[in-house]
C-alpha cells in the first residue's frame, strides 16, 4: 500500500523564521511528488518534483526531492502570517498514477 | 476563468437521505477525481475517472456512486447518507494521469454534515 508521511503535523513559528517541512514516501512506480498549500478552501498547487537534487523555487518557497532516500522537503524562508496554512504533500505512482496524500502539516505563523 | 466548480457549498442531511454533489471543470481536462478530507486523515480518494466514460474506485468508495456525465462533469452520489460521511468533499481534475507532470486542480469543496 502506498504511503506518504509528513512531519511535523503542526508547527508554530514567528514571522521572519525559516521553516522546513518534511515528506517521506513509500510508493511503487514513483512518478512525481507534489506540494500543495491549503488555506480555507481548495488546495492550491505549489511544486511538482520528478528528479532528485533539482531545487524548485518560487519566491520564498523552495523544495527538493531525494529519490534515493524517498523524501522531499519544503522550505519557507522569512515566513509571513500569510504563509499560515496546511501544507500537503502528495505522491503519484502505482499502476494507475493516482495521487496519495499525506495528512498535511499545519503551519501557523504568528506576528 | 472558473476552473473547477462544485455545488452545493454546504449541505446538511439526515441519516438515510440521498443527495448528489455536482462538479464541473472548464479546463478541458480528461481526468476527474472525488476526495474527502477529514481532520487528521488528509485527503482520501473516493472515486476517479481517468477519461470520459470510465470510472474507478479509490481508497474509500463504500457508500458512494459516481457518474461521469460528459468530459466536463463528474457527480458524486450518496444513496443513503450516514453520519460517517460527514466530511468536506473536494472535486479535482487533471489533464491526464499518464502525463505525470500534470497537477490536480481542486474545487472549493462541499461541506457535508449528516445528522
């Protein structure tokens, strides 16, 4: 059975801090790993990673994948209160390419 | 530029009642999905449709049925609602699951309460 484990499950930081969110996975026929940000409503897409060691970056957010050790990290530098959200990691694999989601990390950024 | 549209936004049902959640996408995507999200459980796949005319069970299909009405629309039906089906339901679409560089695009969700 495919499995995606995120840690920590929740995190409280102060504005300006840097945070690292973790995602480890066990999935057959790995295709890609995706990060989403979920505020009040729909999850919104952040990054898709398919190759090891290549950093994806968007502003203060960056992510990298290690296919040998089966994990990914999402870094957020100089956090802002608007970064408060649930961050979801999902892995696509298996014979039918379905996405398996982790339980998410709830990030709270206090002013 | 609607993306994925779900209706209704909120619904309260009594145990045993039936209802259909509607989903439509205007991105010409081939694949559509229904997920449920419960506290501490993450997003779990109920059913998906890889292309028009096909549907398959996901991780938690019991108590649900789906219809892929056409390329745009994918509905989820609860025939006899149970309190365990209280959840937030998300519809999503993607270009094609075989193109594994296509992310899912989500609707805003339906919050369903079964009493």
